[in-house]
């Protein structure tokens, strides 16, 4: 995986057809939302670049570089279709986690956490937590904003990214869980079983009430 390199950013391709008016197919709310998405994406990219100077694990560097390059590609597609109002020059990509590992359940003894006292205290546990927080927040922003976007192309480009940001968040979680940075407690087997059986599928057709308009 190539390391992050801001020099390689692909410039969005803008439709320069003089007869095209992209302003006509964007709502005001949508414009603000997409601006927030693009600004937020830049923030994630810039933070990843800063984080890279502190990372010690080669595995976490690989995750960071792979995610940076993917996020940058999605930023370019979003910027392109937002400016033009048209389908971008290439399809949205699929983010693939190279290796899925089983979740480790249960709690291991660990020292209490506290704020870092200096930059020398910054470790992979904290960096990966910052990465996870950024990705989770941006996923929520994408999901919330997609509902407000009236331009069909932009909406689909934004919506398609949600599942891939979820995958990136899970990839970071796996790294944290494997290294006991993110531990997963469980309920007792009895409590878990009771919770799992708390709901059951509907097996008959519901009897919907008559609409009031049909009575007139």
C-alpha cells in the first residue's frame, strides 16, 4: 500500500459545457450539507496525516494509509459530482478489509486511563481511538445528510460511502480489540439468551384500520 501523499491528489473534473447550469439542481439545504461533508472529509484526511507521525505499529500505519487513500478518492468523487451536478467520471469504490479476525470477548485487567501528560505519552491505543472517533462521526454525518440531498447523483455518491466508512470503522475496531485497546464485555449466557428471545417475527397479516377518507 502506497503511503499517503497529498501531492497525488486528483483534481475533480468539472463540466465546462456553457449550456449546463449545475446551480439549478441543488437545494439550499443540500449545498450546506455537502459543504459540511467535504469540509469534514478534509478534516479527517488532515488528522490522519498528523496521526501518522505518532504511529508505532506497522499494522496501524497500513490501516491509516489504506483508509487515507480511499477517503481521498471519495472526496474527489464527491467534489466532482457536487460541482457539476452530474455522474462522476468513475464509480464509487468498495473498501475491502484485507483480513477479518474474530472478536475477542471479555475484559482483561488494564491500568486506568488518564489524559496524556506530554507528546511522549501518545501511543497507538490513543491514535487508533482518535481514528475510530473520526470515522464514526463522519459516517453519521454522511447518513444524516444523504436524506436531505435533492440531486440524485450527489445523493447516491454520498449514500454509497456510508457502508464503506462502516467497514473502515470496523477495521480500526479489530486492530484495537486484538491489542486489548477496545475490550468487549458480555452479558451472562442466561441474560444474553433472554435478550435474544425478546422479539419474534410477525407470522400473520396485520389488520390495518380503514382510512378515514374511504368513509366519505
